[in-house]
């Protein structure tokens, strides 16, 4: 399971970075989204991966991480998702405004000579 | 004054740090409820919140200053959970200093916005207060994840404020600014998650305590986490080469927003200073910890970059942006030296330089307006010539009709131009660090501390290569700032002769006067302020009492023991 998750984070992060370096605003937006997915999965993974464990203490089971999954990264990832979602939505609005004002979707607001 | 502030702080004490976050938050919420129509009510509310925030911050500063090191921490547990588990707000000397800076700069920027900028778009005042809330929260929180949350609060408000007024340059600069800050937030989260994974805590004091005892096998991970966090903070603190976003964004922002942003850059520096000294304690002489060389050499490169950029910039807004970069470089390099005397000087420099650059950003807008007035007047002149030839008169060619040159001699300088010119000179003195104002005092304090870390007259090892380089760059960057600002001054104040005076409102001049008067006060009271910043630096570089104070703070016992108090 660890290797699958690590690969997923790596692929998401790599794709995110590549898209982030592209010249089109929508590609940058997708890159930022993918990167935030990678980060969210990473935070989730720091709470040690386990299947079928709960984060809430049950009666009769000793409260150690062997019996439970760590609730803290889950709480963190929830906050990070909300904040990431909001900022990405804001970025989308700015992207549309930039598109409307400059008539191009290049990140610099004008086409360079090399670009087709 | 002093006693009254202390009494106010004592009266509010366990909750004073919390009030500094709640006040702007509730102010912003109230403004949203007021709706977009009642702009003057919102402006008044904004001013009131800023003024009350400044008062509370000053009270906190006086309270913290009145105490000796082990008790000099105002600690409040908002959720009343015991320490490593719940949220904790901690105010020490450094936090209090930066809170005063943020509230004071905020008040000036809010005053300035009343003249024009508040009408340039919607929700200016609520966003302004939310930005202040994020700033205050970031300076106060004692918890890594809440630092992230307050960073985001501050950043989201700053996105809105940067775009305030709209227009093509602002939107383009905003796009870059938002993209780079979202990336920085990702780094912040990665670093925080890594450090949580190693230590199992998010409380900064607890983390510092546990990082000292982690096994050797985990040190690599810890360094990776700290480096990722550092990257996120250094993007905000404008370390070269992570600072190319700053100048376009700051010069595109409207003047009051740029003045507020000048303070926002200091949040990155604050986070570096706080976490780096907590996680890697020790002073110069001990082994250089992770990132020390990066801070010193990166800071020097930033300082050089800022000075060269200031020389190269033709536009006063960009010049002010490069001044922000130069001051950030000075601060980072000085902090990287890890000597409490140098850090103390750097904190004094931070206060003075930030106020000066805020004033410069406000002034730039007024100076720009004087040039706009000229353009309009020139256009009007040519139109007049075309439209109003004297009836029947033939204008002889090659003869200069303008005979008014005599009248120029002895003509009084308009009050507006006199104000702009004098303020610009004061700003130049402050930014370049020329005597007699606080810019000079702060640079002098820095240089003295660099040469004599143990104090004047004490035998001390000579500063290393980096120390000498910082000394040289500090002086050279002052020269560069003098040249660049004088050139702008000549272009805008000296060269134009026939320029009509721009129309200035008192409400626009007042914040500049206030900021410059604060710098004047800082120069006059430099001794006590320097003692305060040196005490702040000493508590930073010996974080033991901080960790003990935070970890030792107890939640309030349940109400069965103590009767519940009525909250004000």
C-alpha cells in the first residue's frame, strides 16, 4: 500500500510541477490543483497508513496508534483541502479576469514570439 | 501614557492576545453586514478598529516590556486545552514589536485609503481588516498549523487587496502573485506534515523540545521538513532568487495596499526568525545549523540585488519595491549571523525600514499624481492654443511669446509641492540610512554589533568574510539608495519648473506625516527601543524560557472551582 500511495503522490506532484511551468493559465491552474492533491495525500500519509482503523477512541481498546489511526493528519488534511479549494477557486476567477483583459491565456498576458 | 497602557494591559491580560485577533475579525464581519452602501460607516469602523488594535498592541508591548525574561510571555489558550494538544497564542517581545508595527502601518494605510482608494472597488475595508487579522494571528500563534491558517487568511485577503482597483497590470501581477503563493503554501504544508510525522506535535515549543532528542536516523527527514518550511517562508520574505514576484506585485498594488504589503513581507522573516531560532538554538561559535549559510549568503545576494534593482528602476513604485527587497536582504543576512546583538540591531532596522518604506509607497502615489497633473495641464495648454487664437492677431513665427520667465524668480513654492518634497527628502534619509534619522541609527546599531558582537570595548573575534561583506554591502546599498532616490527627486521635484501643484487632501498627507513622525520618534527614543529589541533578540537566541513558559502554561480550571467571569 505504501508504494502505491508513494507512486501516486510522486506522479501527481510531478505532473503538477510540469503543468505549473507551462505558459497557459489553465495549465498552471491544473498544475496547482494536482500539486495540492499530492500535498493532501502526503499529509494523510504522515499519519501512518492502516486499513479499517478508526480515529475515535472505543471503550476497552487501549488508546495507542497500534489500534487507531492518527486523527491529527485527517483534521489537517481537511483544513488544507478547504483552504486549497477556496484559493484555487479564487485563482480561477483571476484567470478569467486576466483572459478577459488581455485577450490571451498566456500567463504573462501577451504572446511570446516562440509560441505557436 | 505608559502607566495607562500598562493598566489597560493588566485589566485585559489573559485575553489580550486573543483580542488582537478577534477585533479585526469582528470588525470585518460587522462591515460585511453593513453592506456596500454605507461606505463612510465602514470607513469609520475600519479606522476605529485600526486605532483600537494599535492601542491594544501598544498595551501588550508595554506589558511584555515591564517583565523579566521568564515571565515576559503573554500566553493564552483559546480552547482551554492543555498545551501540546490545544491551540496556544504566545506573545513575546518580538511578537509585540511586530504587532505594533502592523497595527501602526495599518492605521496609516487605512487613513490614506479614505481619500480615494476605498471607492475603487468593493469590500476594501473588510479585506483590509481580515489582512490585519491574518498578520496579527501569524505573529501571535504558537502552533505550526495555525501559523499556516493565519498565513492563508492573510494571503487570501492580500489577493483581494492586490486586485483592488482592477486593471490589466494589477490582474497580471495578481496572477503571478497568487500562483507563487499557492506554491509556497504547498511547501508549507509539506514541511509541516513532515515535522508532524517526526515529532508527533504541532506546537512550536513542544516541537523544538522534541526535535532536540530525535534519533539520528530521523535527522534527514527533519532537515527536509525544515528546509521545505524555510522555502515557504523565504518566498514570503523575498530572499533572492525567490523574490521576482515582489516588485511587479507591489508596484501594481494601490498605494495603501502596497504600504500594508511592506509589512506583510516581514511575516516571512518573523516565521524564519521564530522557528529557526527555536529549532536550531545556539549562538555564533557553535556549529552552523541547517540553512545558516543560506540565510547569510542568500541575504547578502538579496541585499545586492535590491540595491542594483533600485539603481536600475526608473519608476518610483518599482524603486520602493526594490527598497523592500534590500531591507529584507539586510534582515535575513543579519539574522543568519546568529548573534543576539546583531539580531537586536536588525529588529530596530526592521521597525524603522518598514515604516519608511510604507511612507514611501504612500508618497509615490502622490508624486505620480503631480506628474499626471502636468500631463493634463500640458494637454490643456496645447488645446488652448488651438482653440483660442486672439481674434485678428497674427502670431509671428520664431518668437517666443512666453515672457513670464521674470515672474518665476521669487515665486512661492506651492504648499503641496513643499510637502511632497520635504517628505521625499525625509524618506530618502530614512531608506538610505543617512543621519540624523532612525535609518542611520539602525544601520549604525547593525554595524556596531557586527564589529563588536560582545559590546563596545570587549575583545571579540573579527567578523568573518560574510560579516565584512555585509558591512560593505550595507554601506554600498545606502549609497545606491541615495543615488536612486535623488535621481527620482531631481526628476520629479527639481527639473520641472512650470508644473502646477497637484491637489492633495489633508487625509492623504496625514498618514505620511504620522509614519515619518513615528520614525522621528524612533530616532529620538532610539536608546530605549534598542534596549527593547536587544532583549527581544536575547530571548530569541536562548529559547529555553520560551519553551518552558509555553509548555508550563496551565488551562483555566473548570467553572465549578472558579465562578465564571462575564466576558467583556
